């Protein structure tokens, strides 16, 4: 695990450079954070990570990490070498391929099923894609927990079209339950309503992406760094403050790192 955080001196001498270096490492500033609050959060995270080892659990192999980093970097423009990641079936449970542990009082952690320690594929999941999926969750840990897109962004790392398209249904445990209950002829309106909601979310993302492209920005990485309200405003034809304010560090970050070429 690497913990090469941005140098502290950049906080005052070159804030945009500091923010870009952090962003490249999956240390994303949330839409509601000031730069000062962001720097404070990273300082606390760095301190917590220095005490985060778990000698009882084997760490994820370098080969799996490298492949996961490549997937996330190509899609969203960051890697998460600082993220503690271990093999542990005890933590994932026998029927889960991977989990993220995200809490306010300790740094994020990722666990992959212990089965991945000896094989690349388990219960239809690939180790590198599973780590990439959980890495996206960890990078967005500072974003509001009620985002309707959390599973969408994480699921785009998968090669499977089904997971990319259906994964967002699993953002809340009760959504797939209601969907499958609705296969009962007497409850058919349930899956219909759920599907219509998903179509609405996808259409909103598509329209917001088209607007970003029109502004000269790569849609995928920028969308993953926006709050739901910002995506909704873009999709409706408006311009959220982050893109309207030329002095915004987030806006300057987007145009520094994600301009179309």
C-alpha cells in the first residue's frame, strides 16, 4: 500500500496543484467541502492510515491492484494506492465478492473474498474488477450517502454489460426486492416503476454528459465528481455553480485534468 499524499507545502503555494495531485490519487474533494476542510480531512486520513495495518489479514496482491488501478484510471482518472485492501471471507461473507468499509471514525478499507487469494474469478466476479468497484466507492466516500448514482459509477468498471446496466438497482437493498416481488402479476406496477426511475436517471446522466462534452470536458470522470443536484441541473440545461464560477478550484481542476483532446 502506497501513501504518497500530495506534499503539504502545495496547500499554500499551489492549491490547484495540490488538489490535482490529490484527485489523481482518488482523494476527491466533495461538492460541499471548502479547500481548507478538504486539506484537514486529508491530514486526518493520512494520520489514520499510518495506524491502519492488519497483520492478521493478507493484503491484496500487487498484480490485482495494478489491474484494478488501470481500470479505474482509464475510466475516472484516479488510482487509490493509499487504500488498505485485504483478503478476508470473514469480512465479506461467503456470498459476497467484495465490500467497502466506510465510516466517519476510521479510514476506508476494502475486503475481497479470501477465494481471490488463490484464483482470479469467484462466483462470476473478477478480482481486479471487484477491487476497482470498491475503489470507486472508497474514492466517493466523502460524497453524500444518499446519491442515486453511487452504484452506477462503481458498476461501470465491469466488463459485463448486465452489471453496468443493472448494477444501480442494488444501490439500496429494497429496490431489487421490490423488483422481484413485482414479477407477481398482481404487483406488476412495482418493477415498472423501478425501471422507469432507472430510465430517468440514465437519461439525466446522458444529458448531463452531453452538456459537459459541449463545454469541452470528458463526461465520465467529471460526472463521477459531481453531486446529484449538479448532475440534475446540467441535465436540465442549467450550469451549476462549480462550472459557472471561474474562480472555483473544482472547476479549474476539471478543466486542468479532463478537457477533451
